[in-house]
C-alpha cells in the first residue's frame, strides 16, 4: 500500500516537472515572437517584400501547374469555367483579407496574385481555343478551303506593307509562309502545329539567347507576329474568303499560344517563373490576347458554324457530356 502511494506521488512529481518545462518552453517561444506592429514594420522593408513576392510566385506557379498542367490537353469545360471564376475572385478575396495591413504589403501581395489570376484566365482561354480549333484542323473540307483561300493571298503585298514597320528579313518571312502552307496542306494535328510554333520561336530568338536584350527581342517577336497575321487576315477579309471564320479562330489560338511560348522562354532566360514574367515583366503583358469569355466563344462558334453550313460541310458536334462548352458546333 505504501509502495503504491509513493509511486503515485512520484508520477505527480514527474507530471508537475513536465508542466513546468512546457510552460517554460512556451514562455521562451513567446519571448522570441515579434509583436504585430514590429512584424508589420519589418515586412515594409524592401528585401522582405521581395522575398514575399518570390515565395508567392513559387506557390502560384505550382498551383497553375496543378490546375492546368497542359494548356492544349482537352479538359472538361466545367473545369476551365471554374478556374476562370476562381481567378476573377482572387484579387477581391485577398484585398478583403488584407484590409488592415499597410498599402506597401497589400500592393506586393496583390500584384503577385493579379499576375496569377491573369495567368489562369489566359491558360483557360487558350485551352478553350485549342479545343475549338482541334475540330477545324480535323475537318478535311475546311482545311482544303483554307489552303485555297491562303494561296490567293498576296503575300508580296503583305511583305511590302509590313517590311517598313517590322523590318524582318524577307527570307525568314518567305520561309515561314512556305512552312505554314506546307503544315496546313499536310493536315497536321494541333500538337504538330504547336511543335511548329515552338520551332518558329526558337529560330527567331536564337541570336538573342544569353543576352540582356532577350526579353525585348521576345516582345518584338510578338509584335511582328501579330502585325503579319493581322495583315493576312485583312487580305482574307477583303477577298471575302469563305474560310475567314476558320482563319480567325486559328489566328486567335496561334497568337495566344505564341504569347504562352514567349512567356516561358523569357522566364527561362531570366531565371523567373512564368507568373513572375506576367506580373513583373509588364512590357509583355499588354501583348497577350484578351482572354475569351463564354460569350466570346459562343459568338466565335456561330461564325465558324455559319461558314461550315455555307460550304456544305458536315458539322462536328461537341460532346454532350460538356454542358458548359460555349462552342455548340464547329
């Protein structure tokens, strides 16, 4: 009996010592914690703000790669719509959560999350365009009509008008024209077109690799590509080309995919993440095609659909399991 009492007293003593130690550890942790006002003051320091932005870019880039791992891979339209809605709300959520913090911190955090939201919207738009264009590129009749209309475009006149603005090498422009027609004639898949566009970016930027002028050169690539493609679309419009709707869709996709490629090349060249390129290399951002929303895609679908009907071509129906898809028919 006495032995049990001694054991109980010993356990209580050990427990008391343990509690004291725990309180001591907590007190020490509390002593090592900065008061809120000091922490906020520290966070206003520019190196800390930069570190915050860098960490946020790492987080958001990881989220982008989880949500949209492949911008060309078919995904349910409900997912791209949900991603778009999520992106629209991000900035407002963060602003509300940080309403009591100093403006310096808010600007740093919101700037990064805005770039993240823009990236999500752009990738979701690119994915929707890719799925719409896939149907066009798989339609032999439409491809033949596009090739016929493209062969009637006066590329000599296009080059003469664009040369003063873009100052591109005539040989390079002619090579791209030939390669584009050949790739179209071969009825290449969307993945093959993506590979061709990637090679185009590689060719035109290879002389600037490893130089400080790389981001500026990348911007010029986008400007020149956009100018030349707009001149071709203009010629097709003036000729009332039957395949104008298909070319318009393809042009939107290729413009946006070119921006996607250049964005990643600049990120690789500068050691940044693509979301950081979108947010902090703002000289590229205005060149990004405006992400298409649901109404835009619906209008585009109607345009291509009308073109298909006038040509007497079979319509490629979208899957019934995709209730949110904006393009009803191609």
